[in-house]
C-alpha cells in the first residue's frame, strides 16, 4: 500500500479556527475540505491554503456526519486522517502516523487521543478522549449519526496517551449555556441510534452514575478541581437525557 496520507476536514461556516487547522496539516500529502455550502469565508480560507474543496449539499443536515463518508471517499490517498475544523494536529502526531504506516504490523485504523479545552484551560493530561480518525480509505464507512465512529475494514488500535504530544488538540471551548443548547440537539440524535435499547429503571440510575465515575475518577477529571467536577456532572446529565428521551419516545409510540 502506498504510504501517503490525505487529511479530510468537514466544514460548515467554520472560519473561526480553520486557518489554524489548515496551517497544522500543511505537511501532509493532500488536504481535502468537504464543505456543506458555507455562507461565511470558509471556502475562501481553504482555497488560500491550497486545499482541494468538494461540496456536500447542506439540505436539512444538522451535523457533519451525513457528509463524512463522501468526504473520506473524495480523498485520493490510501490513508485518511479526519480532522474537524476546530482541531489541531500536532507535529508529533504527524510524524507518528507516517512512521506507523511504514511498519509491517500497522493496523488499518488508529484511535487518536484528543485533548480538550474547558472553561478557558486545557483539561488534565489524563482526561483525553479517543477518536477513531485515522484509517485506510478503502471500505471505510461513517454512519450518518452524531457521535459515531467509522466502520473500518481491518484491525484497529489505540495510540498510547502516554506518548508526548502525539494527539489532536481540540480548540472548542463551549460555555455552559452553549453546552446546554448543544446537548439537547445531540441527545435527540442519540435517540435515533438507540431505539432498539430497552432502557428502564436501571439505565436511568446506573448509566449517569457510571459515566460520572468514569469521567471523574478513571479519566482523572478530579485533577482539574471544580472544572473537573462540573465536566463529570455534565457527562452524567448527558447520559440521563439520552435514556429519558428513549423512554419518552417509546411511551409516546405505544
């Protein structure tokens, strides 16, 4: 397999951080921006950086997921790195990916650690989340739902979070008010994926508690003091809302 990598970026009115994002991926073999008919300067910025721009109709889509597979298949190289317009690829990650695809035991997909902002500061180094963003292009399909991972044809591994700066940096720093607005939209979309689940009392109690424990203790959010406590409680609320909405929709259908 040819060892070349295409970076794919899905956009819609993404001018705020796009220049920083594109600056960080200049060293890759190809950059493809899949735009959903932006009305700001997104396309202009992408063209200024030499990215190849393809268009996916906005229609009534509320997220980038319906355009993901189209964007991936628009790339011309065998390896694809998917980056959001508010994310930065570190030089260390770029070097790691090129070194990894040269090895004979390279998997067909890699989960990449991502460092996030919260309340104006980076979260602690243990509180990264993992995103399946690097994979072979051939046969990869991304489900058209919010917060889903692509289906990759082959073996998938995680990049160790212990590697120094081998990660994606997520620049988005939502206020609490913005989070409340987004979580309502995201949980609505989660319901479509989970209508086959038979949630009951246990899920209403256990899923929020488990998510809080995982975020606060296992993921190390306690290291961030009050910010970590707030993030962990938000994660629990998110899970509670998903379960509540699934139960509500099923009750209304009966």
